[in-house]
C-alpha cells in the first residue's frame, strides 16, 4: 500500500487521532489548526519525560550501536526521516561524531513542515561545532523523498537512518521501513522510535481498546512497536529492541474547564477543542479510558499517563 502524504503542518510527534464518522457533527482534527497543535505539542513536551528518555537512550545505548557502522569510511551518510526541529537529530549526530571523529557526515534532512525546517536551520546556525556535517534540506514527506530518490536513480547508500515518531503518518509502515532499509550500506543501521506496544504502555492500551475508532487513517494511524515487530518477524527481519520508560502528567484533564487539561486532551485525542466539541458521552468515555490502570496510575494526587516509547534497530538486509 502507498504512503499518504502528511499535511505540512503535521509534525512528527502526534500519537493518535479520533475519527468518529458516525457522529452528526464530525470532530475536527487538531492538525487543522497548526497554532493550536504547536501549543499542545509544546505543553506535551513540558509535562512529559519524552525528550529526556530519548536523550538518555542516545547518550547511553546509541553510542555502541553507532560504533559498528561505517567500517572506517572517511564520510558517513545519514538520513533523518521526519526530523522536526532537529533537536534529537543533532544529539544523535553528536554521538556519531564522537564515535567517528575523523569522518565527515552528509546529512539528508527529510521534513515536510517549513516551520520545523526553518527552526532546524536556525539551530544549526547556532552551533559552529557542526562544521563536519553537510546538511541537505528536503522539505518533503517520506513518500516524496522516496519518489525523488527513485526518479534520480540514486545509488548512494546510508550508514545511519533514523525515524523518530513519524511512522504514524504512513498508511503502510512496513513498505516505508522496507524502502529505507534497502538504502542501508552493508554495516548500516536503521533506528525507529515509536510509542511502545507493551502491555503497560498507555498509548498501546488506547490502540488496543479502540484501534478502529481512535484513528483517522487519512491523517495518521495508531501504530506501536508491537505492530512493527510483528511485521519484521513476518518478513524474517531481525532487530534489536529497547524500552524507554516515560511519563506524562495528565491530572488537569479531569478538571472541567481547566485550560491546561483541555489542551492536553486535544493532544491525546488529536481533536481540535475536544472538550468543547465532543459529546458528553464521548468525553466521559475518553476520560474513563485515560484514567484506567491500563493507561495511567495515580500517585500523590496526580494522574500519570504511561508514555513509554520503544526503539527498534534494524540492520542492512542482504
């Protein structure tokens, strides 16, 4: 199945969207209002340990993975798919440089959002120590990048490819993974970060409870590391797997009229103004699910959503 292009204002960290097509007044996707989305996403980062758990992985586990790539080559080719504003990308590139200090890096940045790409360029401009990296900026979706790559009949192979929180925006994650895996050099690595599909994961519980109701596949879909593992195993593709513990404080979601809670609910459901536009029955059902032990725990008067992530590392397929 083909990849569906992500709207330009669709960033790489959204988890799930609600599409209740049987309702008289369909709910509007949060991604239709980029300003509101950006605000909700920034709040999510403030209230969660997501970036911290990624950074912990990058600085503790990733160096050993990166040490095995390249085979002493003087130039390493990297592709970042859904790079966003570049914060996580640059941390990974820094670790890559520490493991291969003599190598230069050619970095293909693939990001559909013009604003995020601008933010990435600004960040790079503030870091003169990145002189060892040549950046190639590709304002496009993964599907457009694949089309562009094939049209130009590119033969260049990548030593390291990473996909951080972006597979929600492809109709066929397996096909997307397969294409990028085939771009790997012989010792190359493909790294995927996605919400965990383990039983304790809040996102996994949301997917298991309402996979068909809780996703509008025209915009994004509910996919976890469990889905990707099943696909890889069905194709006989080996992988390494890591779990990244992460939490999100959603306490205010349960206080009627609380602006922070309403913004978090928008992000969790990916529905614009969910608290104001959802029916009372729907809102109650979502709140019950979010408070369920499969999604959250209560501690010292706070409701803490399990925001665990998973990491999969895939080798070149010979």
